C-alpha cells in the first residue's frame, strides 16, 4: 500500500497527519470566499482583502500566511498574489478552473468525512441527502455539475492520450456523461465522430448549454433516462467513467451487461475509475473509495478483476487495461464483430 509522505513513525508526524484537515479547510474556504478570483485582478494587501471579502480581520493574517506556506499564495512585502497553481486552476471563469469540485467537496464531502466513524459502524451513507435530492435542488445540482466539469477538464486530455482507437469508429456514447463535457473534448479532437450522452433528464438544459458553448449543437445528442430501467442508445464506443463506483457490485455487473447490448458489433466499452490494486492501492484511490461509503448507498472503488469478470461474463471477447493519468485505470472491453 502506498503510504503518505508524512513520517508517521514519529509523534510529530502522526500529529501533523491528524491535523492535515486544517490545510484542506484553509484551501476550501479560500475557494468559497473567492480569494483567488479576487487576487487574479492583481496583488492586494491584508486590509484590501479584508474589505473586499467582507471579513472581520481576526485570524486573517494567519490564514493568508498558511496559504502562503501551502504555496497557494505568494507574498511580496505587504501584498499577496496567487501562486502559480491557484492562479491557473482556482480562478472562477477560467477554462482550467477546478474549483467546482472543491466547492462540492466543501459542502458535501468535508462534512460527511466528519461522520466516518458512524459510516464504518453502520455501512450507511453520511452525506444526509440522496442523489435524487441533489438533482431536484438547482443550487446543489449546479455544484455537482461544476465539480464534474472540473474533473473532465483534467481527465479528458488523459483519456484522449490513453486510448488510441478513436479514429477507427464512427459514434460514441457517454453513459452518465452529465452535460457532455468529456464527449465534447473527444469530438473536438475527432470531428468525424457523432456523439451522445445518456443521463438523467434534469441534465438536459445544462447539456444544451455546454454543447452550444463548444459549437457542437446537433453534433452531440442527449438521451434522458435511468440507465437501470431505460434502454441505452447504440454506439461504436461506449464509455462508463466515474460511474460504476457509485453502485454496489451487483449493480455494477448489471450496468456492464446493459452496456454490452449498447455497444455495436466490433465496438468497445471503455470503463475508467480510481480502481484499486490488491498489492499497492494508492492512498488517493482509497480515499475516493471511502468517499463512496459516505455519499452513496452501496458504492465503492473496485478492482480491475471485477470489471474483467463482468465484461467477459456479459459477452465481451477480451479486456485490456491501461493507466489513465496518475490515478485512474482504463479497461478496454472488446466486442466481437459478429
């Protein structure tokens, strides 16, 4: 198992690890308050930051100093400016913004992790709301969609690099593809493809907005429904990414079987997730698996062998796997031509 870089063989290291949540909350608070977006306008001193963000002032200098020590801010005399990463990825409105995921973390995952003990004792989710409640609340749904966009901005280029078969096919379907951010990236690179997204009907207006923004209206279609009860559209390439971990093992097997029926003869199913490794699971992937404990009814990360068994059991002829970015695993499931 991959260990944290902190030295947990010493009392100091253990105490530092136990207080790592403080670093996280300092960052999440900065995103919530819009600090990095404000500083993108130019460096500012403490007084200006206090006034602009509507803060009391007590603790402000320590908070800013902590963000400096975390390399999120830089200090030049009395003024603060964004660090390189914060300036690139944490400014609202910029194309590389990943703060949507952090906003969702702040309001959903962070409180749920405070109830990890109860989650482990009961096996029950601790976020306090079901996904059905999320999609019916426009504010929370917006946070969720922004978090998905943040992930796909990073993941899209990695997937385009990891899988090399795009040019061999004519159509692509993203199951649980939210507002079509990932499909849009694929079609921008491979415009000969036609694209489709299957997700809950509530995603439709957000999908329309995204494809119009990308100039892909009419090139990508949206199909609303439940992938457990409604038929899936057919495509040469079918993708299920960061979806299976939301469900229990039986439901994951069912979704792979449904995906098999959706893949055209000779096509492929692409499955990617923060899959686990029996010998050396990354800390980051184990954390995501515990996220699933806390926010879903039966979800978890899973091993590549489970995907392989489910795919072969559904009828796929072979499964190959590749690394996808730093944390994900990509399973490529091939369907016979006839």
